[in-house]
C-alpha cells in the first residue's frame, strides 16, 4: 500500500488509526470491566462483612457492660432494701415499746388517780 497522496488521504489514514486505537481501548475496557467490577464487589462485600463483625462485637461488648452495670445497680438496690427493712424493724419495735409504755403509764395514772379520788372522797365523807 502506498503512502497518502493528498492531505485528505493523510487525515483519513490518521483518523482510521485513531479509531483503531479507540477500538483497541474499548476492547481492553470490555475485558477489564468485569474483572474491575468483580474486584469492587469483593471489596464492598469484605467491607460489609467487616462492618457487620464490628457491629456484632460492639453490641456484644455493650450487652456485657449493661449486664455488669445492671448487676451493680441490683446489688446496690438490694443493699438499700435490706437497710430499709432493718430500719423498719427498729421503728416497729420502738413503736411497740412506746405503745406499751403509754399503756402502762395510762394504767398507772388511772390507778393513782383512782386512789387519789378515793382518798379525797374518803377524806370528804369521813372527815
């Protein structure tokens, strides 16, 4: 094949060469795109797995921490409840003692008042 005779033929030959280069690049992309897509999909899948593992690990750690905090809180509440029960027993015993003392003092006051009233009545009547 002989070289181009005119500038137009030279431009057409150059254009055909450029189109051939573009077709070669397109074919290269055609073969490279599936591999790149598979590689990207594998990376996305790996990142998803890593994120899921991280979330699972964080949830497990949070569950353990919440359980520990709950147990600590429960122990504190149990201790406070026991102290409140002891205090209630002391108050109940004190109230019972106070009621018994009031009863005995009332009884003693009644007996003393009766004796004084009898003595006064006897003094008045017997002179």
